[in-house]
C-alpha cells in the first residue's frame, strides 16, 4: 500500500491533464494497480460536475449546461481517449483481417468511420449534459460522478479480462492484470451508488459502463485478436456516454412511474414496498 499514492498519481497523469507530474515510477505503479482507475474517476467526476452544478443552480439554459459539461470533460481529460474512439470507428468499418484493422488504427488519417464515431460521442456528451440540467443538483452531480466511475470501471474490465493484441499500451497494462484483479475496481464503484439518489440511476450507469466494456472485449477479440490501447481508451469515452444516458433514463423512470391519474411513485419506492 505504500505505493498507493504513487499509483493514483500515475492514474491521474494518464487519465487527465491535472498537474500531478508524470514519471516512470508513477506509470509503473499505475499499470500494476487497476484499482486506481475508479478512484481517479471519483476525483475527475467531481471536478467535471462543478460546471453542471453551477448551471443547474444558476439556472442557465440546458444547452449551455451541456456545452459547459463537454468543455469540462475535454479540459480535464484531454483528447487522448477521443483519439481511441476515432481509431475504433475506422477499424470497425474497414474490410480485412485483424492485422489490417490494427494497421488502420495506427494510421493518423481520420476516416469516415472514425469521424462518425467521434461525432456520436461528442454529441452524446453534450446532449447528456443538457439532460443533466433537468435534474436536481444533487442528482446531477451524483450521476456525473457515477458515469465517470463507470467509464473507469470499463477500462479496468478490459485491462483485467483482455489480452494484448500486440506490444504497446495494451500489453503494458492488460498482460499485467489477471482476471481476479477486476474484483477490487468493481468493489470501489459501490460508493458511487450512494452518491446518486435515486440510486437506480447510478446502478444503471455503472451496469451500462461494464456492459460497454464487455461488448468491446468481445469485438476486439474477434476483430483485432485482442485489446489495444485504443480499445481501452475508447471504452472510457463510450462507457461515459452510455452511463450518462442510461442514468438519465433510469432517473426519469424512478421518479415518474404513474400509479394513478394524479400521482406517481419511483421504482425505488416500488422495490421498497415489495414483500421479497
């Protein structure tokens, strides 16, 4: 545990633009400690939630909240993982074997598939931010944090369950972590549920993030012969968008289940009343 602060610093150095310093010791500690991914997610999610909270309390138009959230995410995390989304998009539409797809992912030219994938993620983030503006401030902040933790849990899932397609970032992290290494990262996502009320929204966000990771793992095994750095980075962005929208849908369902012509209850209350 004496290496824990160094590993967390390494995670933040890799996942964000925060001025934490980047050195070989921190990187080595981080790549052997996937539990640092959700831990970093809590901090980054809390920071990304600040403009959302301000926008909800001000209040400002929902579209402005959406833009502010998008800018906050990019300012905090940079564009490195967005590049992974673009490369995944190009690899998904190219014809050829796994080697050909990996070759396309390494090409610096942005194709149609990458453009569409990147546009979908950016628009998805902005629309999710606009949706957050309709929530109470505590729910909006909690969902932003839960989505960021879900995104990092998706990365941890790929690192623990995947095998590297070739030498590179994928080999540096995926080959260092056995499947049992996923247990601690998933346990560390549990507090995110308590941060979001109703908690069904956070559960939906976390579940969707892991689902995205499993889907990407299946795709990468069949199309790339394993996990690459672009797959792990792309999972972060795709899982965040999926988690936000799943959480928004679940929150709306939880607070507005009709039971009569004049009233409604949440799904959480229904579960609480059910005589299990």
